[in-house]
């Protein structure tokens, strides 16, 4: 190997100085200067800065970057589950923020888009009574039911439906611990039939015991509607009484019987209804008037469709004349 030692190499004026040929390796030992100053581009040392390590003043040097921390910058990696990197740009993936990345109670109402809370997002039984305002449930919000059903509560206090009854049925209580039901109304007390009649018997009696008013005058024919019915009868009697009695009192009476038409057997007997006149002893009197009486008659066991009579009777301690009878009869279900 040849060695040349010179103090200065100057190129020809107007030319450039070339050391070596293309492809040669030229080693320069020492410091290159430009008029005593370090030549631009010459690296005298590499010093590691903040969060860096390594460096040096000669030869090849290595710089190491420490991992980033909450207090210092440094090398960082990003989860590919949450972030995307492209050309040095770091972006959050769609759906990259998972539940684990959210702090508890961190999502405020303002961060929830209107209409984004759907039914599927609400857990079962999470809408409690306290979340529903008073008077907020309208009929339109209630589940459809069966036409005619009613809402009640069962023995456990839970809402229950009362099944729709049939036409004409009424809501009937089953007492405590059971829901009501629709049931057919009890027949007792119901008016099954009514009949009224006016007659002018113009008959009289002096019998002190009851006798039928002659010639079937005032008698009313009736066919029962129900079985074992009872009857209310209201009758107004237009009467006249004459006589002379030592006890100062005259009694006249009218009543009605219920008779079976087929054999005239008596099924019910009405109460005595008296007309009393107070007179002086030995005085012949003549008095008249109109009196309305009401009676309740129970003929006992009697089939529906039975033919019966309402037969008037009278009695007197003097002479009683019955000139008119106006009668109204009500058949009452048993």
C-alpha cells in the first residue's frame, strides 16, 4: 500500500478536485475542516435525548426509543381490535370502542341519539312502576282483550278478566277471594205477568160467613206464566151497607180466593177485609163508600201454564152490597 503525505492539495484553477475513482473506497482519517471550522455535515457526536438511549461520538451509533408512559413520550402500540393505522394516521375503528373501554356511568343522556333506545335495548322488568307517570297509561296502551270482558283482581291481587256473559245476564259477586262472574238473574221477585179487571156485580149478602159473589160476577180467569208463582192482588170495592144492629157496629167484608179451574179446589185464601160502621143502637143506617185493599196470595206448588180463578167472596152482619170491583193482579216469580 502506497502512502502520500502532503500539506495541501489544490485543484487547477477552474476545475474540481477528485479523489479516487468511481467504485473506489476512500478512507479519510481525521477531521475535515473548512477554513478551520468543522465541515458542514460532519457529525461529531450523537447524544440520546428525552426517553432515548444510546448514541456516541465516533463510529456507528444506535439510538433506542423507550416505551411511552403517562408522563413521557415514547414508542406506543395500538390494539388492532380498536384502532386502524394507515400512512402514520391512527384512527378508531367503527365499533372500536367496546363496553370494556367505557367507564361506568360515563355515557350521559346527551350522548344517546334520540330513537336509538329501542325495545330490544331495554331489559325485561326494567320499566318499574316508579318510571311510569300517574295517569300515563291510556286505553290505547293496553293490550287488546275480548269484547265484553271486564277487568278485576283475583285472590292473589293480580289483574284478571271476567269472561263475557250472555245477553240478559248480570254481574254477580262471588264474595271475598273470588272474582265476580256474569250469571242469569235469579227469577225470585220478578214480575212475570199482570192482569187488571173491572166489574159491576151489584150483588148483596146478609151472610155472616163468606160466600162467593153470585153468578161468578167479579171472578177473574188467569193462566200462570211461571211455576210456583206468588201473587199480589190489589182491589178497590165500591160498597153499600144497610141494617140495624144492637152492638152499634156493622161489619162488611170482601176477600179473594185462588181456585184451580179444573176442579175449583182452593189453593189460597185471602185475608178478611172489613168495612166497619159505628151507629146508634136501634138505628137503621145506610152507608156507602169505596175502599182499596191489598193482599199477598201463595198458591203453593203450581206448574207454569196452570189455569186458575181469582174468586171474590163477601160477608156482612147486616146487608152488604158490592156494586163495583176494580182489580189488579201481579204474578211474582218464586
